[in-house]
């Protein structure tokens, strides 16, 4: 003879929590990069801003969405940081879903972190942000195979 089985709330909640926080689910929540979103370092928040020579030390990033033809300006709060600037900038751009980066000199640290996430990096020898975006759109820029800048700046 079978007895009645009493089901409590935790009989349902525990498997649900386990499924929600399993490694497979956590990996599926990572931000995905978009091939339409391009980041360009800038000296100031304008499309006519010069492209600074050092990628991670740029005061601003222009995030341009070619799909929606929109631009937004993101402040680089890590411009004066002392450690792991490239890592922080890479995470900043990944959160913006950046799929393409245009820069003059991209150091080893941001290059490695961005490349691992599928972000393509192009060398943009342009006088301003708008020119860099125009050259990219006209397929006049070359994708870089490795870092083009230094990872640390030493001073006395």
C-alpha cells in the first residue's frame, strides 16, 4: 500500500535554483559582441575629435552603431588608473557590445582580452573619429594580427 507523498516548496525550488545557476546557464548570460558596433578612442566627445595615439588612455570612446546609424560617447573612467587599464577598458567596451575596435596603438593587454571575446581590431591611422569610421566603412583599414602598442608606460 502506498502512502501519500508530501511535497514541500524546497522540492521544487532547489532544482530550479540549481538549473538557473549552473555553469552552462551562467555562460549563456555573457554579453555578446555585435559586428555592427564600432568603438573608436577619442580625445573629447565629438565625431571630429582626434584619435589619440594610446588606445586605453583615451579620455572618451565613440561607440558607433552602423545598424542603427547612432553614436554615443562613453567616458573612460580608467584613463588615469595605475594598474590594468587595458583590462578595464576591454571590459568597458565588451559591456557596450563592441564587435570592432579602431585605434592607432592597442597594447597587448586590451588586444588579448578583446580578441578572446571575438572583437576585431583594426589599425586606424586617421586624423579624427569620423575619418576612421569612414575608412572602416569603405574597407580601407587593415585588421591587426597582434598588439601595436606597449602595455606599460614607464616614467621617472
